[in-house]
């Protein structure tokens, strides 16, 4: 039965064979095509183009270009992570595909000036490239190497789905066309924080477990002192107390770099918030809405998360603390996956890290980015894995990001 097919099981999908991968790729493409229709139907998205907003047609085209480049055009695809990334690729079915979609060929801001195919041509490209991908998948050997790029393409497309939702929010896409694509952000009753004794924990993913994203390579043991962590992400009711106490105006709660960002932006509330007085009014799905104060805080930077923590006499969790709790404490009430969650410290490679031929999460230069954990309520379930990592600048608030705290 269709309901028994584990299309949304993150762990199973990392080991998926050709039959399951085929169904998942079709499922992901169907979800993405719904966003294509929404963007096309929005006659006039916002004319504003903040630095973190990308052309929707460029993002949509990525769903065809990425698997074509790394699967159909990659004569070494059967070697998986052992292939030569620089080896010559076959020609594309779309002569201008690389010029249009290869991210190495254009800076983000320049992508608005690219002469991209229209929606009809882009749909044809998506259909043709998916057909080729599925045909090659049907002929692939049942090994991790041979299936690597197919599994990677699935992760890439699932990420695009969430990225399109983020961009729809940022571009204020018309509510009538995007609202049906949104799930309801959960509102949760506050639960007591959870305590964990000191212990050793294996962070990262072990070898020979199917598909492993670059950011999780490789498993290594870390010691974790005892700690207490929130059972769920900080909600609007808790964040409102910080705002009403003058949190955005009190320099005591901000790091030097956070304070500089605050002054540069003139920020007095999280992104997309219109009112934080006697309730929370947000702009979401192209319209003004009242957010439940039991919903998690959304679209906050790492600077805002850390300022709240200092004000509350708490701190952000380390990656190890967050991962241990997410992997072991669901039965005790630890809830994750409502929002991406900021963690303490800078993004870094794990010991023994080995970069593959192409990475969805290239390791940033030291000190340049932070780590988000968990996934959001708009993240495809196939991506929600306790060991998954997402790298972002501390000022990134376009993502569906929030945070939880730990006791000192």
C-alpha cells in the first residue's frame, strides 16, 4: 500500500534503492512543480530584491540542471564520491544550461540579470531531465557508489522545495497562490527543560551507512558535561518578554558584532514581524496574520537568539548537546523540527572530514558561518535527520529559523 512506502523516512532514504528512490524523486518533483505554478501565477511579486532573495526561475531551473549535470552528463557517475569532479561532462539538452544555472558562473546578485528560459520552457526542461534521471536510475547497480548521485539529487531537490518557500515569503508572494502550499506551524504547550548527565556521544555519521552528507563526515566521539536543555524551541510569548523589557535597546545583551548588526539594520523585532505589542502580528504568505504566542519564534538571526539567551540568563546549546537530545530524548518530550535552530560556536569540519566531488553544505572558512540544526515545519520530512547540519551566516534570517536554550 502507498501508505506503507517509507518516502518520508529520513534514515531509510539514505539507504534507498532504485525503486524507492524513483518514487521519492517523483514525489519531490511533484511538490516542486506546485511551487512553480505558484510563482508563475503570482503576477507581480515584490519589486524589492534584498541581498538574500534569488530569482525563482533560477532556483527552479536548478531542479533540472543539478541532476542532469551530475547524473546524465557525468560519465563517472557510477563511481559516486570517487568520481573526478573536474572530468569533462557531456553536453546538456539545453545549450545554455550551464550559463544559466551553474552557480559557479554567476554571483547571486547577478542572477537577476541572466536571460533565463520562461516557465513553459523550464517545465519542459524539468520533465526531460527527470525522465532521463529515472531511466538511468533503473539501470544503475545496487551499490552505494552507483546510487550516490541519485540520493544526492533527491536531497538537493528537497532542499529546493524549502528554499522556494523561503523565497516566496521573502518576495511577499500573493497569498491566494502560495497559501495552499503551506503547512500550519505548530503551537505547543511549554514543557519542563530536560536534564542530561555527562557522557560520551558519537557526533556525525559513521562510514558505510548509505548516503552521508559532507557536513556529517565523519563520526567521532566527544565528551559532553551534564546539561539542561529546553524541551522545545523558544516561543513568541517568551520572546515578547525580552522585547517588552527593552531587549533590543539594552546593549548588555548583545555581542559586539551583534550590536553592530543591530545598529546597521535598525532592527527592533525579528524579520517579517509588524507588531510585538499585545500580541504578534506577522507578514506571512503574502498577508498580515496574528501568530499564536505558543508558536516558536521565527526568522531570527543568531545575534537575536544569543541576546535573548543572555537576557534570560541562559545560552545556546552546543551542536553536541543538541544532537544528543534530538537523537535520544523524543520519548522524554524533546521536540524538534518545528524550526531550524541556532547552535553555539562557529561552523567547522568534523575530524577526518573528506569533501566529495560536490557538496550541498561546503565547509565554510573558520569563523564565517554558524550551524543550524533540526529542520523546520516546512522542511521535507526526508531531510529531518538528527545529525543533519545547515550552515548560515549569523545574520541569516530568511530561513525558517529559531532557537532553544540551555542552562549555564
